[in-house]
C-alpha cells in the first residue's frame, strides 16, 4: 500500500508517493516512479524504530525529506504502531511537527543499547 502525498517537486504534475517496503524494513519516496529517498527502520514490539534516512543529494532542497517522514508517520499511525526517532532527521522532524506527538515514544537507554 502506497500513500500519495502532496506534491513538493518543481513539477506540479509529478506523482509523489511514500511506499512501504517491509521486506527491506524501509519506506521509499518515489517521484514519478523513481526513488529519491528512503528511511530505514527496525521493529521492537509495537515500536517502529527509525534508524536512518537518505535523500538523493541531487534532489535535496525540494522538501522530499519532510514529505517522506510525514507520509511514513501517517502510515505508522494507520497501522496502529508507534514511532521512535533514533535517526537524527526523523528526530528533528518530530521536534518541529507536533501532529505526530500521539505516536512518538522516546528513545530509551535499553533500546539504544540493543541497536
């Protein structure tokens, strides 16, 4: 199941989607079918722990990172899961955008040690 998200590219006709890729423990951001970024996670019970996020350097400055994380967190919420931001990009996103406060869990010492 992919989630269409608002268009943030320079091309208003572009199709922008956040696509779950559970076999790789990640979500990818596709623009017109081409991957421009991804975020990687591991699951710990109902916590989806976000470890790393990358956006193609050639695509930076278009808001794709925020689009990816917003779409990802919407899917996490829809799945009844919670999110933990170990990845610095995800951490900065949730500190600035409080519409996901209801699903964000802190990074515990035990969790950090287990990674």
